[in-house]
């Protein structure tokens, strides 16, 4: 259990234009993500379930070949092992949850 000050947590750049601040417990990891306009999270997959909500901005997600624009206030669930990518249509902030914990996001 713990309480964290998101504003004072360091950022980690995942790919150019995509930054993340993460917090984790035993079974899940939460992430505050910033995505610059036109930044691309390349097509990838991982065994973790991924859920998220766009806090501000607008993103294009391609999940299992299906393209969808997701705007502020909308959410998404990506099953484990499903290929997906994302493109920042505008500067965006996201809140994401991964289960189980993504070890490479612990920093």
C-alpha cells in the first residue's frame, strides 16, 4: 500500500514523444502517460491486459486490426497478446492499468 505524488514522479520516455510515470503493487501497475501530437507507439503485443482512459486529447488506436479514435473521457481495454498501436492525434494524457505488473515499466 502506498500514496504517491504523481507530479513529483520522474518521467521515462518509452518512444520519442511518449512519456510515462508508473506506480505498482503486487498484481497491477498504473501509468500516467503523455503522448505528443503525431507520436507513434509502434505495433506491439504483450501478455498483460491493458486498460486505459484518455484524460485529455485524442488518440488513434489500432487494436487487432480495428482502428478507433478515442477522445477525452473515453476508455479502452486491450486483451493480453493482442497486437496494437497508438498515434497521438493531439497532445494527450492517458491513465492506464496493466495486469500483471509490466516489469520493464518499473523504474
